[in-house]
């Protein structure tokens, strides 16, 4: 089963590569003119187009690009002539740091809040959590980010920087304070869905026959929750958690652009504006690969948490 899912992931990634390549080719404008500027002579434009193989048929360009990609040659940036791997190295580390912080906070907080809300069903905490998560789920992430900026970076508080200021090292870890607002935005964007699904799943599990049987046996409530209810809730919730964590790979684009954070999202926006095709193609494939890997890990968690699914043929 695992091998089939991996092979399916490879096929999906190949299909995404085709879509990404065709989509980047359909971008408006001329890559050669975007690189050389409006004052470029026709001779220089023609020479650059030939150098970049822009005049070759699409299938020839795709096969050449795919062959280089398989050899881990990501190409050279059109805008500054740097290797794409070198250009995106530090930006990728910064985005991973941001997503790691958001994941480390959102997942345990959401699972705990959803579990406690289910245990306190129809009480004040449950009602408050339901309303708050519903409101947050209805708000786009850029609205959440703007509200956080207004609250913590303007007016009387003015506690945190509104935008990211590049440090000398270029690493996001060099000034953790600047990670707070982007991390809070991503946490508030993904947590509501996880809280709500955890609450619904836990309520269903708590009303199941095996949990009722465990209570009738006189087991302590803590044992019932930790040994019987919680493990059987993780499997269904893992899929939703995976979708939300996979969203971080794409949602980071908006959050990074909002806070001017030097990650892959901000690099993707710049690359699209400059029609830097190798960078756009690399980042789009990287985001797709994250989706596939995260969903594969979620399947593994579901199999590990649910013996019935693990033993099913």
C-alpha cells in the first residue's frame, strides 16, 4: 500500500510539472525583454532568446527542463544569473523556519483545544471556542495578518515590527522577534479547522460503544480519554491536519508577501513579476512536493493510529 501511494505521488508530481511548465509558458510578456529591459536592441533580444532556448518547441523545452530537474539541476535565474539552488537556499530555510514554528504551535494547541471543547460540550468554553474558530475560519489570512499588525504594531502597543527587516546574516533565526507576527497569522489561519474537526471527532468517539464499555468497567476518566478516546480520534483528524499543514506551503506566499518576509513565497511573487521562469517552476514544484509528502505522512499516521485500517486489504 505504501509503495502504491509513493508511485501515485510521483505520477501526480509529474502531472504537476506539466501543468507548471505550460502555465509559466503562458505568462504574459517576454522573458528576454523582462531581463534586458525596454532599451534592449533586437539583436540582443534575439541572442538571449536563443541562449535561453525560448524559440524551441514547447515539448523540446519541457524535456530539456525535466531532464535537468531529474539531475537536480534547477537551472539559472533569468533575472540575476545566479543558480536557482543558490538563490533559493536561504529563502527556503527561512520559509521552513516559519512553517515549523507555525506547525509546532498550531497542532498541539488545536488538538488540545478541540479535545477540551468536546469534554466540555455545551459549556461556556465550548460555545466560545466554536464562535471564535468560526469567525477565524471565515477570515482570509491576509485580513488576520492586517488585524494583528494594527493591534501589535501600531497605536499604544507597538510591540512587534509590522514588516520583516532583513538582518546581516539573512537567516530568520537571527531575529526571532520578527517571526512572531507571521507565525501568529499562520497559526490563526490553520488552527480553527483542526479545532473544529478534533471536537467533532472526539464527541463521536466519546459516544461510541467501546468508550462507554471502558467507563462501565470503572476505568478512570483520564485513562478512558488517553488510552481509548484520543488514539481513535487521531486517525480521522490526521487527514485534516495534513491538509492544513500542506496549506502552509501555499499560504506562506500571501503571509510572506504581507510581512515582506524573505522566504520562498516572497521570492515566488518577485519571480512572477520578473517572469523568471526557472524560479517560478522550481517553487511551484516544491510547493506541490510538500503537499504530496505531507499527505503521505498523514496516511502513515492514520494507518498507525487505526488498526482496522492498517489491517484492511
